[in-house]
C-alpha cells in the first residue's frame, strides 16, 4: 500500500505543470465554484465544492513547490497525504465530478478546475483509489476492446441489420476511404439505430467512409479514470486502424469524452501529431449541410430542445453546428435556460455513469436538468452524446417525466430527403 | 533608537527591505511558476492561445455566468474591497507624497473626505467577507489559516491608516510607525502567501483563456 501511495503522490507531483501550479497559487478560496457545480447546487453539501475536491493535491503542491510548504515539510510540521485521505476523497474526485468544466468558466481568478481534477485523477489511479466500476470498465476496454464488452461480431450483426434496413452496404476495412467512423459502446449497445442513420446520410452526401474491424471503439475509459497510459493504448488502436486504412479523417461519434480523448488529448497521449484530422460527427454533418450535400425534407413541428454535451460544447467547441442542423427542420426548437457553453451537465459524464456507486447521487442531481427542462415545456430533447442520452433517459424516467430523447444524427436521418426528391 | 529614528528607519531602510522582498519574491515566484512549463500541445489547434488568453485576463473580471445571491455577495464585496484598497493606497495625498519623495513624480490626490469614506467602505466589505468566510459552509470548509492570516495582514494597514487619520489611539508619530510596519508586513508576506494571487490571477486567467482558445472556444 505504501508503494501505491508513493506512486500516487509521485504521479501528482509529475502532473504539476505551470498552469496547475499557477491555478493553485491563484485560488483565493472565494467559493464561487460551488454555485457552478450541480453536485453542490442540488445537494447544498459543501464537500462538493469543486476546488475542495483537489484538497489533497493542493497539499502536495504546497509541500513540494512552495517555500513555506517545503520548509514545513523539512521541519516535520506538515501533514503528508495519506491513503485514508485519498480513500475519503475518491468519491469526491470521481462520483461527484463529471469533468464538465462549468466551474472553470466561473472561477474569477481563472482556474481551469476541470483540468486540475483530470490531473488529480492520474494520482488517484496510481495510488489505487479509483472506483471499482471504472476500473472494471477500463479493464474490459483494454482486455476485450470495449468497456461494455462489445466485439466486432456484435458490430457486424448490427451492420447486417443496417444493410437490410437501408439496402446499402456498411463499409468495413475499406482502404483509402476518406473518413473512418468510430462509435461509442453506448451507441452500439443501446442506440444501434445510429448505424443505419449514418449509412443513409453518408450515402446521400456521397461521403467516402469506412469502419475498422480493429479500431471501432471510441469510448476511452482511460481518460475517465485518469490513466494516461491506458488512455494512450485505447487511442492508439484507432490511430493504427486509421493509418492502416490510410484515411484522411477520423469521425468522433456522438460521445463527449470520446471526442475529448480523440480530438484533444489523443496526440498528446501517444506523443505525436496524427497524420489525419479528427472531426466530430456533428461538425461533419454541419459541413455537409453548408456544402449542400446534406438535405432534409419537411418540417417537424415538435417542440424540441438541445442538451449540450459538456465535452462537445463547453470543452470541445462544437457549439453552433447542432443548432444549424436543427434549424433545417425544427421550427419549434427552443433553447433551455443556460444553453450553450453554460449548459448544466447530465450528471453522468467523466466516468460517473460507469460507476454504479454514484448512481444515487447522479439521479439526485438530475434535478438541475429537470428544472431546466420544466422551464421550457418541450416534448423532445435532442442531444449528441450517447452517454448524455442514456443519462437523460434514466433521469427523466426517475422523475416520471414523459419526454422523448433522441440523438441528433438519428433525428437528421429521419428527416433526410429521399434520393428522388433531391 | 528614539521614536524619530524609528520612524526614519521604518520609512527608509525598513521600507526598502520590504520593497526588495516584495519585488524579488514576486519575480522569483512568477519565474518559478513559468519555468515549470507545460508540454507542447500536439493536437491540431482550432484557434489560437495568445488572443483568447489576453481576452480572458480582463474579461474574467466581469462575471459572465449567472450568479446566485451568495455569488452576488462575494463578487460585490470583493469588488468594493479590492477597488477600495487600491483607491486608498494610490490616491491618499500622503501616499502620493511618499511616492514622489522616492520616485520624483506623483499624481493628483482625492479629497481626504472621499478617501475616508472609501476606507470605511473597504473595511466594512472586508469585515463582511470575513464573517461570510466563517459562516458560509462552503467558504468555511475550504478556508485554511492563510485565509485568515492574509485577511489580517491586509486589514491592518487599513485599520491603522484610518486610526492615524482620525487620531484614534497613540500619538501621530507612534501610529504612523505602526501603520508603516503593517504595510511592510503585508509586502513581505505577499510573495509567500496566497496574496501572490495579485499577479497569478492574471497568469491563471491567461492559461484558462489559452486552453479554451486553442480549442476555438470563447470563455
């Protein structure tokens, strides 16, 4: 255990770079971040204050990087971080933080607290203090290729259904295609309608695409648990497949953390830039719309709204594209309060949904989303993250709210202009 | 050392020592932080870092995300205290005179009455923030001894300043000595405590804006 604790503390020290140390030194303990975090606003429990979740790592910074801290440590007057303390902090760092980054938007001194929690998780994993649920998901991802245990056989079965439904071929391992599509476990397992949907859309838009038998899983549990080594291995599977198939682009699917993992962290994890570009599927669909290659037909009068996935919007920068797409066919689209970069998390991002211990708390804090939705009285919630979609479905069910939840790509496919109408 | 000599010392050598600790300490802290560096970002950028970083440096001064009543209290009291402290420090005629005697130039002062009102408002805001720190469950949980120490170190120059100006307690010269010493303590403590945020706030904001800017997100 001592070795494990040492590894954790050592890992935290290694994670402290210029931004991290600057953030710790700038914090004035004003407590404003609490009001930005749904785990605090919905429980009023001060332990969920975002910056408090970093308290053990802050002491590591103080003891290793500041004059007084070092002096106090030398004199034996400082309180070293212990295993018991990290065990106590584990639920704060994992169960009650979705890395949504709303606190990073609010902090008056500019601390990117989500960046800090992401780094602290590296130390938590190294010290052995990560939730069993996430450990299991990560192990399955490494050993089986998918956190939900999905294999290429499962995927091929879905391809068959999609081909029967659409009369089109779902391309697999097609070398020289422009785009490689990867999917998240949740999409394959729960929302496999996405496969015929993209097949039809890409056929209409004449997109040269493929999927890869050795790199189809986009979910990155390594990012969620906070292990760069494991996250790199998972990203590398996609990179290798993309290089093997010589594609120009990899399409990140409707999954928030997959986008963060693939688009922003990936090259840094594997230590080199990609020889291809990463594009979010919603970015690509909006580009196709702009080029006139994506055409819908008719109008959908349903009163609907869009739930912004944190990693795609606030942390990912794909903000206007879903609105542009919805504007094609949804005249009764309404924004919920705080929509866009300030949107509130579904409660299940950052690995929270893969951690059954957090279920009760997650459903409790869904009250924030509930009040956002009640304020606009809609019948359909559109989103573009399969994890958000599952969390919304569960949260709405838990609160006896009768709303439809649908993925944006799937909704577009439902309104796709048929070839003869083009 | 008699009282006059003590005053000359605290106003002369004492102030020079405090200023040297402040300047060198801050340079050391800022260099130390910057030299920790950060890894080159190998992801393809969607935007730039410098512009959004600089924008966030000033833009974060204005709360852009909806505040709760608790948030309004913290922001408004914080503004009154920070601005009030700066106005009192920079626009009291005696402070400008001291500055002029060292650097050879100065600027117009505000009227003594206005400075007194500002100082009282600043003191009131600081007391309100202290009470809030102790009574608000969030702030109480996240506060440590430094929060109370730095509050005291910031409060004392204001308190002794107003006591000096209003002739409350001690003789003028004695009070002046105490007032200058409290300021020197504040200057010496700054590089080694959370008061360093007077500089790091801006570098932290730059990093925040730059991280988002790289991804093409406006924050």
